[in-house]
C-alpha cells in the first residue's frame, strides 16, 4: 500500500494494469464542477392486454348459448365472423351461403346448414333438386327451368331426343333418326342439328338395328322410297305431311 501525501486518509490498492476502476473518494468540488452532468433517462415499458371478443367466431365456433350461430359471411346480420342470437320459425328456410342452405332448426333457437349437391337458390327456398336434365332420373327426366325440380316431360322440347311420349318419358336419342324436308342425302341423321333427307332416313332405319324411330321436322315430304324392314318402326312428325307414292299420310 502507498500513502497519498495530499490525502493521508485515502489508501488504494493498485489493481493489475489491465483493470480499470473509478473512485469518487478524493475528488474535490472543483473536480465535480468540471464534470459534465448527464441526464438520467428512465425507460418505461407499457404492457397492454387486448381482451378477446367473445362473439368473434373467426375459428368457426360459438360458445355463448345466447349467440349460438356463426354468421361467417355477414349475410344474416351484416358483420362477418360474428356469433349471433337466433329466434326463428322452426324448419323455415333463411338464406343461402354459396351452395349451403341455412334454415331454422326444430327449436327455433338456432340455424342448421345443409350442403347442397347442386346449388342453393333463394327463389326456390333452399337446395335445388337439379341444375340440368343430367341430374334427373329416367322416371322424371326433365329438370324444370323455374323450380329446378325433376319432372316428366311435357313437350318434345323438354327432351334431348326431341321426343316426349304421352307418359312423360323422353325417348332415347340413340334410337332416333332425324329428317327434314331440306335435309342432305349424306347427312348423318343421328342428331337433330344434322337431319337428313327422307329417302336417306328410310334407308338407315332399315339397315341399322338400333334405329327404330324417325323424327320429322314440320314441312312437306315426298318420297318413292319404301321401308324395307321387318322390325317395328315409328314415324313422328307433328306438322309434317308425308306423301308416300300417291296418298297423303298425316304423321303426328
């Protein structure tokens, strides 16, 4: 230890040369006046908490019995992803959400959702039975364009074959040959959009075993051809007049 001649009451232990320290003892008032005062800065951290909205159903669930239904798209009460209170007429249709039909449940205190096979339509009050004839069974082959319900055919235009029989059944297009007064001799005949000449139709009906019906578009037909076949053949043609050789034959 060494004594300081100016300050006999201060003793210091000399640290290793690599160490540094600062002592306030022994500093005079002049020393303090020469020091630059630095402000003390206090860092305050504010932590705030956000309380979850109990009526938010962004996760698709509602836990409040008083607000049991999630109005996911806001179509019912205007605010998406919000749990809503429900008071409705049991089993009554409420709204469409895309292809989902929303209806009142049996209690009148909540809604149920039904995924529609084809689509949901507000005008028909829920899921539609069909979007096209392809959705209908053979017993009710026509999809009504207004009600979207499968029904029997009522007119030839209800059927792809353009042939509706009196029982309301559509004929199979694959069994029909189509002819028109101005049809081409070389036309394929198997489609309503490409009808052939009457002579060609008679020839094909005799040569193709699966063809048993001829559908004539309205107009006048004259032919010397004969139906040379032993199978039953039916000719349909509302508004068509077919002249075979001599007599006029009305075909309907």
